[in-house]
C-alpha cells in the first residue's frame, strides 16, 4: 500500500514529467443488475436501481474502505444503511460531505472535509501522504451540457454534484497537468476506471470541495 513516484524523461531534462500514483485502489461500480444486486446487499433489483443513481458518495467511501481496510467485509447497501441512520443523505441534495466523513470515521478510517479551492497542489500533497481525495465534480465532466428531461424541462449540468476518487496526478515543469481518478456512474458509458483527465478540464467541473480519506491511527 502506498504511492509510487516516477519520472518520465523524453531525453530533455526540461521536459521531465513526474507522476504520483497511489497504486491498486479498487474500483467500485454503480452499475447494478441481476448478477450482483443480491451480493451487494440489496433486497431486490428495484431497490438496487433506485440507489444506483444516488450512491456515488457511498461507492467512493467503499473504494477507500477496500483499499485501506481490505479485511473489512462490508457491502454497498450496508454502507447506505449506515449513512441513512446518521442522515448523511438528503433527497434532491445527495450525500453530505460531513456525513461521508462520519461514515468513514465509524469504519476506522481517518477522514476530513476540505475546501481545496483552485490549489491542485493540495491534492498532490495529500497523495504524497497516501491520502485519497474524494472530489466533487460534474458527472462526466460535462459542466454546462444541456439535457432535455421527460417533462420537457432542460437540465444543465452544474459544477460539482457527483463524486469521484482521485488517486494520482502527473506534473510537468512543476505544474500539474493531469488527474487520475475512478469515476463511478450508473451509466456504462460513464463508468470509468483509472481515468485520466487534464487539469484544466478537471478544474472546469470541480466544485473545489471534497473529502480526504486515509488510514486511521
């Protein structure tokens, strides 16, 4: 367990690229079907489908749990139930950052809420200390995209509103160029494992808020 720091040099010292990656962070999906809903603790497929569009925060916590506490066997629905008991979820709002902190803490992890702002160096610093960052981003990084709803209204994708787990960055000439993350989604085309996004695109969708998760002491 831990991060790997590597230098990628194309022959020109000035063009050296450095990557900081926390290796082997498990990916957890929001895609539920007849093959996995019972394994994950849901009573039926209807319940699983209900939560598939609402549990990005929970599956991000589950990724952290599987990484830091691999011997702790806890199912997705059990995490959801824990969150509901402490009112960590609000309908039409989603998972509350402080609620996710409490869930992680109860499980034995060290967790906090942080307003990162526009300083990506803070994310880099957390990764160097073997801390995962759960970031609030636009689903699919589609900030500003318009979707027509069934009732005829138009939904415009805002900044934030969806959660993903950051486990790495790449920087060049001392400037962060890309972010590596797991992007869960209830839609197969947006369910991205080990996804790389440019720093500029990331910042365009980032609400500048998130949670910091590490192994408790």
